[in-house]
C-alpha cells in the first residue's frame, strides 16, 4: 500500500498545482478584466469595479506566492547548505 499511497499523493498534488493554479490565475485574470471597466461587447461603457480589480490582484498574489514557496521548497537543501537557514521552516 505504500506505493499506492505515494502515487495518489503525487497525483493529487499534480492536479492541484498543475490544473488548480492555472485555474486560479484565469479566475483572477477574468476578475481583474471585469473590474477594469471600459466597453462591453455591445459598445456600452462599463464603470470600473475596484472590488473585482482587488480580487484579481489578490488571486495573482496568491499564485505568485505559491510559485515562490515551491521554488524555495525545491531549493531548500542548497539554500540551507550555502546560507545556513531554512527558507521554508513551515514545511517539512
């Protein structure tokens, strides 16, 4: 069962980061675009919506933070060896 559990963990993380993160980015892009205002499909002017722009920026920040933390986690051993500190002490 150890191999099956490991395969399932890799599958879940791959689905979350491989499909979930781009989906969150796409939702952020749609929210930011809708919040920017401008002209709609019929040529009518739409007022900007600061709440949607903020939501889009928040989702962009979330995606960026996940990417940076993942890079730090991958390079944790090298950073710890060369600089003497653990960049992600909250992860095992």
